[in-house]
């Protein structure tokens, strides 16, 4: 059960960040395209690209185990 609570709290935390990101980029004028391996995206605000990469990194880092014995 602690794993579920951890995932739920992290998801809610990052969803709040995403809502703040959406509200914050309303007046963004700098736009760029993201070059994917297959195709390019539509023009997106740079602040949205940076914010979304931060949020996805935060979500995926939560999936890593605490002690990595490398």
C-alpha cells in the first residue's frame, strides 16, 4: 500500500504542476517544433516543452528504486 500512496501523491503533485504550466503559458510568444524520430510536432511554446520534460522526468524518476547498487 505505501507504493500506491507514493505513486498517487506524485501523480497528483505533477498534475498540479501541469495545470499551473497550462495557465502560465497563455501569453507565451516564443514557439518551436520538437523533432521526433519519425515526424515533427506542431509549434509549441518553449516554456511548455521545458515544463513538460520536467514533469515527465519527475514522474519517471519516481518509478526508479531508492537504492541503485551500481
